[in-house]
């Protein structure tokens, strides 16, 4: 693929709108061939036709010059976007260092040193030791200035910081070995003692205690472990590990302002894993602690974590027999708050609302909301992931079933079988296919749902025997089938299953 085409394809529709404004910011030209080229590339126009549309006669030199100009505009735009979205202070520090370098070249030494000292302070507060290393090198280079501290003072700061840089490098190397080991577990589907694996690797690189002094490294390890365990649907083994790790970190070293972001993130991880393990009250307890953290330091991270917080709180409430409260929470998210959220967050709020209205048997409302997710499955898969799209399709199938649109149900099932057939051989998704086939069977022979043979077969094929480790989301689909078989209210059955051992179902 053409590199410029590839770069344009990385932009979202919102990004493309912003880029059109960005490229016209100087308004020096009424007609912009670089913008014309952007539009042609955006429309997947073949190269030969692009040149024909841009020039009356072929002009390869002008065309390649134009490509370079567009590439520069795109690069500048993306860099500015990255700086704007950076919440880690990295861009701010780098910008101050660049400004200081410029000021030194312009012989504005007083202003340059004040700028560099500000960069140093921000880097210290945010534990950016690698950037600090660069700052101290620049300070040493400019130490002949009358505004410079004594060079020996700068050297001592560099030497102390260099130790921190080395420790960070060791921690990052250990992290990447842990990443490799955990990925092997995910690929092979092996069950291993997480704590033993991670502790062994941390000891091997001499950072077993150090990692607890660097919450950002520990957070990376926990986040990676969490993603691996979620991919395996192994929530139960991860729960004690993350809680124990958090408590050790809190009691031994605590959290400061500079690593407050990681504290909130870890609290969310704990809340989420407790929810998936059906410990809804305990999950809410940690969510309360998370909210307290979101409100600290002038609510610095409030907006960033608000979508996760409110969605998980609503999810807990629905399993605590407070489904109407879940609907109210998500329905009352203000329009200006929604606009600040990512597309992923907005779509997750919508799909959750669909589920909560479905729980209330308000199928038309649920259907109205799900229709607003009016994108192709391919588009949604790129944005939301294949598993999200799979679940959305399952929800649509049973929603249309409840609305009595059987022809639509059968069409959706045919599409579902075609689009997700490659997943059905995976152990985690075998039951998904069985679930869909069961729906087809009930459409062909509706009376079979009350047959004892059918009921026993459903239990045998769709219900896990290791009941305590059943996936909460899988329960919801089984609950719907059970409600149909027993002619009971779906939400009542869902609550019963979520709070009952599977042996009793």
C-alpha cells in the first residue's frame, strides 16, 4: 500500500475534518492542491487518475513535490494531535527543552535557564528520568552561563538520576520478559501460577522490591496480566493476585500525586475483576475508593476515568436488582460529557443501555438505541474489537426474537454463522455457536423448549461444570434461554443465576 495512503487511512473521520481545517489555517491560497491530493487519496483514487485530476499534463516532479508537502502537513498535524492528547507531561517537558535550546542559541540565557529549570521540575514530579537525563546534559553544556548553577551541583544531580534511569531500564527489560511469558500462556492456554512467574522474573532482574517503588512499571505488568487473563476468561486467578499486589504497594510505599494516575487505574482493575467474579458489593466498594481518587488533586483525572466508573457502577447495580438505577445512570450522562468521550466509550454506553432496557423487557427502546450503532461490522470490529461485535450480534438476534421478527432473526443468524465461523473452533467460543444453533432449533420447533430432553441438553452443552468460574456475560445468554424454557421473567432468572451456584440451576 502507498505510504501516504496508509497514513491517511489511520485518521478517523473526526481527524480528517480537523486536518482539513488545519491545512487551511494560514489561508494563503484560495486553491490548495495539497488538500485536493488529500481528498483524492482519502477517496482511494488510483495514482494515475490522481495525476490526471491534478495536472492538465503529466508532471511527475510537481506531483512528488506535492506529496512531500502533504506528508509534512500530515506529520505536523499528527504530532500536534499527539501532544494535545498526551496526559503524561512528556510533551510538555520536551516542548520546554526545545524552547530552552532555542533560547540558548539566541543568547537569551536567563530565560533559557528558567525554562530549563521548569522542565527539570516537571520531569522530577512525573518521574521522567530519561528526559531528566537529557535535561542535565543540556544544563552541563550551558554551565558556563552566569545564570547556571555550579557544574558540580548539576553533575551530582545527573549521577543520582542516572541510577534511576538504569533501574527503570532494568524494570522495562523485566517487563518485556514477563510480557513474553504471559503471551505464551495466552497462546498455549496454559494454567500457571501468575504470582510465581512474575515474582521469579522480578527477582531474576533484581527489581522485586524496586517495582513497587515504580508504580508505572507495576501498572504495566498488572495491565498486561489482566489482558491475558481476560482473553482466557480466567478472572478468578487474577483477583487475589491484583488485590494482594495493590495492598502491598499501598502499605509499603503508598501513592503520591505523581503516580496518582496508576492508583486510580489499579482500583478500576480490581473493581472490574470483582464484578466479573460476581462480587458486586465488593466491586462497588473499590469503585467508591476509585471515585474518591478521581476527585483528588483538583479532579485532574476525573473526566478521563468517568466513563469507566459510571459504566461499571451501572453494571454492578443491574446485578444488585437495581436495573432501573443502571438505566438512569447512563441515560443521564449529559450531551457535553458524551462529546468528551471516545467513540469506544460512547458505543459501550449505548450497548450497555440496550442490555439494561432488555432486562426491563423494554425491547422497542433497546432496539431504537441499537439502531444508532449504524456502522458495518468491519468498521465496528476495527474500532471495538471482534468480541464486542460478536456480542452485539448475539444481542440483536435475541432482541429481534423478542420483537417477533423471526425472518430478521434467521437472516442475522445466517450472517452470524458466516462472519464468525472462524471463531467457533476456539474453546472459548464453542458455546456461542451452540447457543445460536439452539435458537434456530426453537424457531423450527417452538414446543421443544419445554421438553425435558431439550432442557437437559441445554444444561449439558451450555453450562460449565466449574460453576464458580463461569463468565458473567455467558450467564446472561443462558439466563435468557432458561427463562424461555421455564416461562419465567428473564431479569428474575438472570439475578437468580448470577447469585447462585450452577449446580443448583
